[in-house]
C-alpha cells in the first residue's frame, strides 16, 4: 500500500512493527492488536526470545524479519510501519519507510532535533503519507480529566501548571536510555521530558521562553536523571515540569492553579502497569479506570489548620474529589486507523512533535549555559 489513504476495501490494515523491546512489546503490539481494523503482520527483531514472546502473545500468524531493510521489499503487503526501536534509529528508519511509500508512526521522541522532525514532516507531505508520533500520555486518565476541567472553566484562568513525572530508581539500569553518548538521545529530558512538554503545549499553547536545570545525580549514571523545565507560554501561563529518577518522595502528578480554584492529582495513570501485566484492551471491558481513593481534588483555600492539628492530610489537601476520567490509550491507534482510511485526522502530527523538540533543545541549552532561552 503506497498511498496516504489505506484500506479502501475495508480489509484490515497490515502493520509492520520495528522493535520488540519495552515500547514494542508493552505498548505498541497490544494496542495495535486491540484496534479494530488493524492487524499486527510483521515484527522486526532478530532476537529468538522476543520472537517467541510475540508468537505466544499475538499468535503464530506474525511474520518476523531481522532488520528494517527487509521490510521495504514487502511494502506492497503492508499499510503502516510503527517504529519502536532505539531513539537514534527513528529518523533513518522513518525516512526509509516514507521513501518506500509507507505511512509511519514513530515513538517519541520522533528525532533528536526539531529540524530533523520538520524534515521528516516535509518528506511525508511530499509523498502524501501519514506521519504520526506516539504521544500516548495525551490519553492518560489524569490529563483527560484536567483538559475537561479547564474546558469547563472549573479552574478559571490558569496561572501556573505543575507537572511531575518522578520515580525512585537510585541504581541506574544501564542501556542506551541512560547512555551519555549524545547520538543515543538518552536521558530523562528526551524520555519523560517529551511527555510533560507535549502535555504542557497541548494545554496552554506555544512557548516563548524556557529555563531548565539538569543534573546527573546517581553514581554510575551518564545521562540526566533529574531535570526541571520552566516554560512561559505565549498566553502568560507558566509551566513548571519535573522529570526525575531520584525522587525519594514523590510530589503530585499535577498541581494546577487558576483564578477560581486549583486541581491536585497524585499517582500515575494505571494503563502502563496493566499493559506490562500482559492485559490487552478489549471492547466493552473497563479500561484505564482508577479507584476513587486515587481521584484528584479541586478547590480553593485548602485546610484551615495545619496537618496534625485537626487539618486534612497534605496528601489529599482541601477541596472536593473529582472523578478521574478513564484513560484511553486505545484511542490513539483508533485515530491512526481512521486517518489512514481518510475518515479522521492525524492524532499527533510531526509538526507538533517538532514544537516540543524546540522546547527540549532550548531546555538543554538553558541547563548547559545557565540562561533563559527565548523562542
């Protein structure tokens, strides 16, 4: 299939998945399989254990090839390429796929620089092909809830947005994600930072200035593992974003302050944990739902007394609980399928990903030089 509009006959769209590590096996393969109108056709991995794992999870009908180059002669038998390989391979593989006439989904970050992302976008436009970026955390339960609260005016005018993606991992795991080699595009700034920056831009629009602090805290670590990013948006909202593997005490996932109320939410969306357990989303079954004990709270003023003197616990704070909307990772690939069939829009464009990379590049420069960067 060599056009940007695939599957006109109504037959399932055949997907080639490049990479079967964490991203490929936990996120992409299950979500592709769960999407009506998509079928996982070919997986690129030379690892026999990963091949066996894929067969056990998704059936014996999957084909395997050892390298991405073996996909391009099969271009007429495929409708979409999904790239879930290490970051440094995203641009060359996406380029080759587009030149082979195949629509592409690339895991974040799409590239190491905004310029590379825009070059890929231009190539896709020239070929009339879909190029989408897997920013799954636009469909986190807490993010969907916050978007709804903002749209409904529950918080008034937003003044400050605090977002934390923190973990406690005092011992580095090693591997390319923690490599200090710039070619690997590792470190938390480009890993978790890709998520929190994307969410901030979706909520509040373009950035006009960026300040960042980035450190390597853990013994034996070679890439940033504790980073803070401050964004001033064109509309005046200030976003304070934290990504860390060194947080011995976790802060709230979101703390959003507006002219009428604030919203505070602890804990992470449950979808990744469920996917890691091997559960595949199924139509009609509950998905992305969290217990009431994890709901965030909305209000103003907070407890009138200090905790320990009759006030509320700082973990829950003041205000009233707000039911968290269900998370919806399956919505991403459903939107991709609709876009390929010409019945919907690209859910995450390369141009949007390039704007996030503008911020990440500015953050890297700010942290390195100790300056605020104007965009």
